[in-house]
């Protein structure tokens, strides 16, 4: 089977890349071992985070490090046995999070984040997925005045420096918006620009259906079997019906990207942040209607099609280690205090996923340094759903030789020596 491009991985990033390539007239085969949007792209907060210009940094102060070291928090958990293997990565993550380095990251990241909503918008329209989208922004709720005031100051800087719109909301206003809240809060920060998704996995499937309607092909296969053709020109992948051959191949395998890139001779600093979610039934009276994060404890409550989804903070562990969803159990009492109408658990067990991360908190997007026709698109951390379409456009423009809509240099794999 001949194609112009093979895209490996059918999460939001891979599907968006395949869709952009197909829209530009390149015959594209999208490959995954499962269906589209059934791994990391399924279990997330369902936010298109236009405000997310400041990626999650590693704690810097000694007091913070000691608090996290106790390992009893809700917003972060770690596996002690994994620390020896994770330590080199965490050290680099800490270094890139130092204030002077972090400022450079934020400035480099901002142009890509700025395209988050504008690149989703036309795909949502073409895919007929408007029923899955809510355009009301989202809220961070603060239980303490000091934390609230610090967040409000940061929001003012982000609006001034990056044009990110926000509102400050007092307790009375937030309770009018969400009458089911069970406690008074010190206030809330409303990020006005982001969009929300009522079924993130469902949105990926809508994008896949659009891709297929344009003539794209989706197949189940083992992405790890990708090989460079013996001539050195192009790539091939065995599938059930034969062998796919293509000029270009794009690695968009999320937390599994390193399995392939390591085999191809690259040593990229990749790790994962694991996360969990659980669905709960909505109350008949005063159901939750907005996406709300409890800033003190780090969990997010979101009104999804399956009910209220509680998503946890990060877990530092080896990708394939058995699940340890302690954060769900730690979060649930605080969530019930905040929103007493939180109903019974819907899922048999908490869902577990892994977010692929780099130490500088930015994705790797662009050509593979040593293989012609090979492209990288992974490492989006918390912003895979946010940046899928923007990444898709960027890769497609590079593959087709067009001028990229933003300078991709900051996201090149060559930044890691």
C-alpha cells in the first residue's frame, strides 16, 4: 500500500496531524494499536487551555520540596521505588523551572498556546462537533485569600503580557453561577478565553471521522514495527493487509514515543506524569455546569457527558507501573465538601493515563535530526488536547514545505544535546 504519509498514534495530536496532512492533499495512513482517542486523549480535563502559557513548573523552594516529599498531598504523588530512575529527569525539570529559565520557556511557548482555540475552531466546525463544546471558560476556586490575591496578580500580568482575558469573581458571584457549591470561597479566577469539551475522547473520534471522510485511512497495527526503507528513502510499516510505504512518517505516540525513538538511536529526555479520573452522577437539583479547579487541593470537577469527572493532579511513576489511584480517594472528601451534590461513582475503577513530558515543559515538534522524512510530535504534557490541532498544522506545513505559521525552532529535538 502506497501513501504519502504515515502517522503513528491516534490520540488528539496524531489525529490532528493526519487530518491536516489529508486536508493538504497528502494521502495519509493513521496507525494505532487501538481506536482513536482511547488512551491519554480520553482521560483529561477536557479543556482547550488558551490561558495555559505557563506550563506546570517543578517546585523550587525548600519548604515546597519538603511538603511534597512527605508524599501525602492531593495535587502530587510519587512512587518512591521509581525515584532512582526518574531523578536525572527531575533534576533537569527543576533546572528548567528556575525563574530565569522558566521565563524563557514561557516566552517560547506563548505563540503555540495562542493558537489553541483558533486551530480547534475550524476542525470542530468541519467535524460537526459543536455539540461537544462549551465556550464559557473555566474557574479556579480559592479557599484562602493569600493564594487568591497571588493568582489575581499573576492573571493581570498574563493579560498584560499575552492578551489572556480573565475576570475576578467573589464568593457571591460564583455561588450564583454554581448554586450547588457547599462552602464559601475566598474568590475565583475566571479564565474567559478557553473552551471546554464535554467528551474529549468523543471529539477525537469526530476528528477521525472527518479525516476518513476526506479519504484518509485508519488501520490498527504495531507502530513499533516502523522501519526505514532499505534505500534510505521513505518508511514502511507492516499491517494486516500488507506493508504501507510512505515518504514521511510522523511519530505522535505520546507516552510511548520513547519506545520507538530509542530504537531509532535517539536519547530524548522523556518521562511521564500519570493521572487519574473518576466519574460521578450529577445531582437532579443544581447540577454542576462549569469546569472548576479547587486550587488548594489540585483536583478539577468537570461536567462531562458521563457525569461529573474528577481529575487528579500528577503522579510521578514509571509509565507501566501498576495503578495507585490514591489521589482520587484523597480528593473525593474535599470535592464533596466543595460540591455536596457529587453523586455515586460511575466507573468500576479509576481511569489511569500517562502524560508525556519533557524537562523544559514544551513538546518536541519537528524533523528528526538524523532521519530524512521522519517527524516528531510528542511531549505535550498537560496540553495535548489543547495543542493537537496547532501541532497538526505546524507539522503539516513543515512536511509540505510551506512557511510554518509560527517559528518551530523552540520545539526542535535538537534543543536537547
